[in-house]
C-alpha cells in the first residue's frame, strides 16, 4: 500500500469538495430558481466533463496552464512554481472536472423544494441569506451531501487527467489511481490489488450513500 | 421533519468541522526528498541504488519512472524533477542545449535490448530472432510487445533491430505498444502476447526471470543506448549527492548486475 499516494488522493478529494461546496451551492441554487436566456448553454458547459474524454480535457489544461501559457507564466511569477505537474494544478483540474458531480445533485436538491415554501419565506420578510440558511439548505441537504460524496469519490478515481497534467511525482501528483498503474508496470500485483480493493470499497460506499441520500431528495416538510 | 434552528446548530458544527478538515488538508507538506525522474529500464536497478543510497547517507529520494521522451516533455513544461536519468542521451543533450539543465550531465551506462517470452509461449527467444521470424511466418504470433518508438528509446531500438533483421513489416501489424519499456515488458510476459523486445535490465530482474525467458539481441543491430543523467536547474544538495552516488562503484555494481555496460568514455 502506497500511503503517500493514498494521503495525496484523500487531500486532493477533500480539498476539491471543500472548494466545490460553496461553488456548487451558488451555481446549483442559481440554476434551480432562475430562468434566463442561455441557461441551457450554461448547464451544458457544466455537464461537459461528464462526456468529455479526460485526455481531451488534460490536453487543453496542458495548453492553457502549461509553462508557455499566460496563465502558467502568471502562476510561476506569483507563486514561484509551475501549475502543471504540481498538486495545485491537479486541484484546479479536479475542481473543474468535478463541477457536474457537485452542481447537478445540488441543483436537483434545490429544485425539489416546493416554490410555495420559498415564497412563504420571502413573504415573511426573510432576507435571501436567512432563507438560504433556514429554508433552502435544511431542505436541499440530501442533494448537497450527494454532491459532496460523488465529487469526493470521483476525484479518488480520476486517472486520465492526472496522468496528463500531473505526471507521477511521489507526494506531489502520484494519486492512488496512478500508483496502481505504476505498480502494475513494476510487476507488483500484490500492491496493485491492495489499493484496487480499497478504491473498490470506497466507490461502493460512495454509491450506497448517494442512493440513500437521493431517496430523501424531494421529501417535503412534514 | 427538519427543525430549522436545530439544523442551524448542526450547520454551524458542520462548518467548523469542514474548516478543521480544510486546515489539515492545506497544511504544507514536510521538507521533501528530491524527486528523481528515471527511464523505465531502471525500474528495478534504480530502486536498489536508491535503497543503498538511503542506507549509506540516511537520505531518501523519490523515484518517478517513465519513458525518457515523456520526462523530457514534462521537464520542458516545468515538472519539478531535480535529476533526470534518460535511456537515450539525446533527450538530455537537447534539454541542456535549451537551458533546462545545469550542464550536459554524464553518461552512466549503456543499455541493451533483449527478446523475451513468457514461460509457455510458443516463441522460444533467441538472439538472432530466427525463432521470431519462423513464428511470424507460421502465423504463430498474434501480438508482440515493444515500447512506443515515438517517445521510448527502447521502443526505438527495438524497431531498429526488427528493421535490421528484416522483420519490421511482418511484425508491424502485430505490435502492441507499451507507454514505456516497463509496460512493454509487462505486456510481453502476459498471456495476451507471445513475447516482445524490452530492456535487458528488465529481463534480468527477478520479477521477469520468474515469468519468462530471454535472449540478448546483438548490439550492432541498433544504435547504442547511451544513457545519460543530468541535474536539472532546481537540483538541491541531496540530488547532487545522489548524482555523485550513481557514479560510485557500489552503484556501478548494481547497474552491472542488471546488465548495464559501464560507459567507456565517462563524460
């Protein structure tokens, strides 16, 4: 078992969830309650990582964030290290790639709140912030938890992008998924089997949790 | 039924927990051992050298193994490696010319290629590749593994040797390409191929000896695998020490055990 890789993957997944939580709530709520021209396009853009081959995404990230790109040069100048082949670059890629996994369940969660409830809250003079804390979040939490679990599990399993923009640098970009690949190449099937079993168990637990939460989405105020 | 005030308390608790978790996650990593990029033919040999280095100096290095061409590309894109051991000196000299390295580095070994087949394969490896020619003619080869010649030096040399022997056209449609020579070796000794051409250093490793048989291919059949290592611009003292250690007799002995020929003109 490559503990460094496991810890790295857990850090990556944890930070992805931490960043995506507010982003997902803001985007999911916005998309759930508002109708505006071009909403379909926004939803399509957010959903794009679901169908885009990770290598295509990785290629564009290399082009956009590489040492030769303006973004890459800005990052290098500001932080003194490159964006690709570093943990920061991996985190950025992971945040973008997990957008649909975070936003869509949250959006469904907010959409399931009956409009009358929110209207009643507004009529009572609740500010949007109070309404979010006292009405929306308490009712949409199964969707939000689903989003967090899915983003976490999906980050642990991401391979193609990590290979493209991360390389396999121990302690920096070698995630568990990459470590499994490396171990197989090194004829170390025992270690690969251990790590694979662990990822299988985590994925299974994540899916089970997601199903449990999604049964609660749409539960009305009793 | 959810009680809103109670939810707020839970939310506050959740936010606190989340803040604590994030603080733990962003905590800076400890002062880290330098990351060394090594060509895949060194998969087992370099691990032994690094272990010996650790025993002697108490200092560790982190190894990342892959194809030399990929590493050269990653170094150009800013990958934070401190030292690069290439299977083909061309990559190192190109990086040196373009200012990515400290100097032109030094030759550390000359590599060889070998044909391998797993135990039970219809292919019986021989250095002249006669059995491969016969098996190809008889239709006994459905898949044959080499590393990707585009960016893996051992794949390129395998192609050269197959061309030299006049087998390239016949074998071409049967090739499976490993991303690097270590993956090619894994393919070549799996039940999914009848064999392959890989680094001699891998064929000599206990992991492969247990899986199959090999035969050395004459070195005149391909351009030499002059392996050069170099310190990169950001190399620290531990990487410098490791660089020097690879040139020492203890490391040379390990490399020799894995079939690497010491360079004659060591520069």
